[in-house]
C-alpha cells in the first residue's frame, strides 16, 4: 500500500466517523445525565452503539456513591451502570460485568442485547390472567357453599 492509497482510505473513513460522533452529541442532549456525566455517554455508546436513542426510554441517577445509573429501555427492561475507581460495572439481570476487560464488555453487550430481545411487556395479557384467576376463585366459593 502506497502512502497515497493510505491517505485516500483515511479521507474516506473520516466523514463516517465524524458523522457518527455528531449523531451521538445530538441525541445526548435529550438526556440530562449524559450531559452531566460524559463518561457515562461513552459507556452507553460502547454497549448500545451510536443509535442508543432508539433503545433508551430514560436514564435515572439512582445513587451518588457508588455512582449508579439505571438505564431504562423502551421495552420496559432495565440494567445498571455503576462507576468504580478503575472502570464502569454493568449489572444486567443481576450479573456484574467489569467493563475494563474487553471480554467482559462483550459479554455485557450480549446480555443487553438479550434483554432487548424480550420485547415490550404486555399489560393486557397480565390483566386478563388476573381476571381469569378471580373467576375461578368465585366458582370455588359457590361450590363449597352448595356442599354445606
């Protein structure tokens, strides 16, 4: 590869990288926590890519020490990001992933992808199940009164 070819490849890559960075900056303004804590923004981009806005519902600052954030996803699921002296810790479904290590960061990304696949919670299905349970209990009460 000649120096000229290398320069051409770099010139081709720069606009795509710059465009992705601008997109992250624009969407980060919507979330107060991302503007207050720029390190958090970097971690979320690492876990969810620069299209994180498509998946996030909100970010809650849960605890000051250790600094803990609840990342609420649009499908109703959530996970936690905890700031440690050395690095960030992602707690997904109760399991902790230390994001300083690349293999653990990859496993955390896979765990977040798994909870994103769960889909939206269906409140209608839950309410129908509850109503059906009430009907059965009413029937049992009437049967016991008949037997007495």
